[in-house]
C-alpha cells in the first residue's frame, strides 16, 4: 500500500524512528533532570556533611584522648617496682 506517495512500510519506519527518537529525548531530559537534582542535593548538603564529618572526627579524637588520659592516670597511680624481673 501507498499513502501520500510513500510506501506504507517506509512511512511506518519513519514514524517508528521518530517515536524512538522522541522517547530517547524524553529519557535524556528526565535523566539529566534527575542527575541535576542529585548534584544540587549533594552541593546543598555538602556543608552539613562536612560539618558532621568534622564533628564525628572531633568526638572520636576526644574519646581517644580521654582514654589516653585515663591510662596515664592509671599508670601514674601505680607504684614502680622491679621485683619479679
């Protein structure tokens, strides 16, 4: 069959290609939009994340310092002896 001087099969192929192109374009737009949203989330939250990391690191360091200080106190409280060696 022929429609407007173009074989039906050929016309369908054009429609199919155009449809696939349109779908691909839509996917690209959605994907790009989602990636941009994620990028913005990362950028907007970077300060909060950095602050959290700094805070957690500080707390860990403080806890370790307290452990060291406790151990130093324990050692200072001990009587030095050489017996048994």
